[in-house]
C-alpha cells in the first residue's frame, strides 16, 4: 500500500502600495514564477512551462531530490501554477512516486489571495519498512506543510518586492501595455 500525505496553505496578504495593479502584475506569469522560485533551480522549458529542482530534502536517513515540471495558466483572473510531472533524482529505491501541486494567486480587494495544495503518494522504501506507515505519513505531512510555509514566505517577501519593482519600472504606463 502506498503512503499518501498532503498539506494545504491559504494566503491572505494585504498589499498597501498600488494593490489595484496586482492583477496586471500577476498576468506577467514568467516574471511571477521567477520571483517565487530560486532562479538557480528553475529552468524555463517553453512559455508557461518550467522545470524546478527542489532543494534536497532529508526524510529520516533518506535524502530525496524531487524535480518538478510546472505549468502556469491564467483563468478567470487567477494565476494557476500546477505540477505536470515529478521525478526523484538519485534515488533508485522508490518505484512509484507522485507529487501533485495545485495552486492559485489572484488580486483581491485588499491584496493577494491564494491557496496551494501539495500531495505525495509513494511506496514505502525498503530502508524505511520498520517505521510504521502512520509515522511516515505524519512526517511527510509535516515536511509538505514546511515547504508550503516556505512558499508563503517567498510570496510575502520576494514576490511583493518584485511587484514593487515592477510598479516602479512601469510607473505612468497603463497596465494593459505592461
């Protein structure tokens, strides 16, 4: 039986400086993705598609290195960011690994609103067979929750800084020409 665990995080972030321009900024999908992720770990594949090498994660004695293919789209005023595939590099012990990311950001009345859900399904590696599945699942949920908190922190710090820079770069220009 595969292990399965997930975590979700919601975002309500007030933006005091030019919140009316957030929707135009979010339509700059490539720029937003580059502000959200470490550029040294991100590779653009084609418009709206990226490959992201997640920082090495340590789970008990196993070190894992997920590489996720992401795609972006705009729908109903929301920037959607979803995983389309994922693989584990350097770990031949796991036959079936599935990581799913579904997230969105939108410009709300007072700032940014969003939600992200991260889920993993994986067979129990032989090295961890002695550890009860419930313990592994709780550890996995904690790990995923930590990843989502990190992403939320990047939204709060890096994305807002980039939004402010974008506003300065496009000062006086209509948003539709950005």
